[in-house]
C-alpha cells in the first residue's frame, strides 16, 4: 500500500468520527489541522469532507473589533486621552502627557513637620521646604501656601503645588496645568484621609509608617492612572486676578545668600513680622523686622537653590478668593538676586522689576565685596521711587 494512496475513510453516520484507512485509528472532532493521522502520521486526504459546515463557527473565536465611537467622542468638547503605559513610582520622571505634563515628586507632611510620604526619596527635601514655606505663608504672609514656580539655570520652569487639609500638607512637583494639579492634590487628600482615620500621624510607629506608605503607593498609582484619563475640560487656565495692580511691600537684594539691601515698605504692618523682645525705639524695632524678614527669605532662596538646582521665581500665598500675596525672585549677574514681597496681580511684577532695575543696575556690575556702604544710597533711591507711586501700587 503506497503512502500516498488516497481513499475514502470510514466514518459514522453522525459525521463526528472518522477512521484512519491505514491503521484504523479513530479520530473525533476537532480533526487535526495538518490532515495527518495522529497514530501512523499518514495523510488523510478527505478529512475535511466529513466536517459539519458549522464547525468553524462553533470552534473559532470571533475576532474582536474595537469600537470606533465612544461616549466621550459623542459629547461635544469632551475627549479622553488614551493611556500609553502603566504608572511606575520607580521612575525619576512620571510622564503623564509627553513632555508637556509630568511629575517628579508627590509628598505628604504634617504641619508639625512629620514626613508621611515621599514618592521619590531623591526629592525628600521638598517636605522640609514645604514646611518652611508653610510657616512663612501662615505666620508672616497671613495666608495659605498655594504654588511655587522654580526656574533652573537653563531657564526651564517647573512647578510645586500645595494643598492643606486637616493639618496635613500635600505637595506635587513637576510640570502640569493648575487645574489638574489641584485635582491630584485633592484626590491625594481624600485617599490619604481614609488611611489615617482615627490615627495620630505625628505619633506613628516605624511599622505603622511603613505600612501607611506602602498602602498609599497603590492609591497614588490609581490616582495618576485616573489623571491620564482626565477630560480636556481640565486643561489649564490662567488665574483671573481680581486686582489690576500690584502693591510692593518689601524689596531685598542679596549676593551669595548675604543680604545687601533690606527694605520693608509696609508701614501699616500688613506683613505679620514678629520680633522677639521689646524695643523702646520704634525705628530699631522696624530695622529688626527688616533683618528678620530678609534672613528668612534668603534662607528659602539658598536652600531651594542648593537642593534643587533651581531658584523660586515666585511663591504664591492665597489670602482669599482670587486674592494672592507673592514672594518673587529675579536673578542677575554676579550672583545677585532681587526679592520682592507684593500683593495683587502677579502679571505686574515685570513692571515693578523694570522700575527698580535702573536704580540697581550700576551696583550689579561688580561682585559683592562685603562693603554695604555703596548700597545704602540705593535704599534711599528706592524709597524716593515709592513716594511717587500712589499706595505703592503699580498699575499698567
């Protein structure tokens, strides 16, 4: 019998079993796709002649065809962003929307300076910085810490955004729209509050802290994955400032963290600067306030620059609805920094700095030598400038 001999196999009337004509091996459905007998490995030419015509439909899975239309696409103005990949906290940069949106750090600390969570230990310093900024925001500036813009040596800008709830401060650092940042912070507060319910966060044991951090990591990954699916309605919008002016309350100039000019313009004590001790001479007390304020501002600038490699272009403190106070910094040559405390419309800060520069520019051409005398006359000139600005408010 030739191996290539072709003959009709024997099959039962139901058509669900056939028999190999060479070795009498019985085959049942589903038949071999290679048309070879499983026992003698000979070719069965007519194996599919006896198949039920519906077999393929019964045994083959239906091909999945994704829907081209989604609910989001049917609603005008609402669009979902497809998630590219799973979120991982192990990366130094968590990409959320290409180069335009990313996070480098998510952290939690108590107002009593107890660090509670850090997504990346590399930026653990932000928890201490947050507490320092919060102290100045609530005590001296009289508001709630809101945002900070950091500017690097190559002029790249990244942002910190803050949110306090029940004496817990939440912070995120990276590049993201304000509205999305606020949403992330509120979600962090919501999930973390559930984990610490009825617990004293400032008295946690090491094991409780470790367990809390591990549980919140999963919550944070969930939050960031949800962020990737946020609708376009959460895109960024500029802060609509109520005021059309910026009032200047303080001017400082420093070099290498050394205060060169310290000028407190707020005679009405809008800034809550408290100095220890009692003073018989009001002028001496006022000078002490200037020195104390300058020391705190310089410490923030120096510590931020030393730990992040970037300086804070501005720090925003929220006083009320659409009402803000700002601590701003501008870098000049020879390691000079101009710092200003102001209130109102941040967009006007460029106008303020432009009016101060002609007074300062000649003194900024040479590095600071330690001699303060040449700078004393600059304080007089700045005071003279401010006398010509009604209410110290800079309009258009």
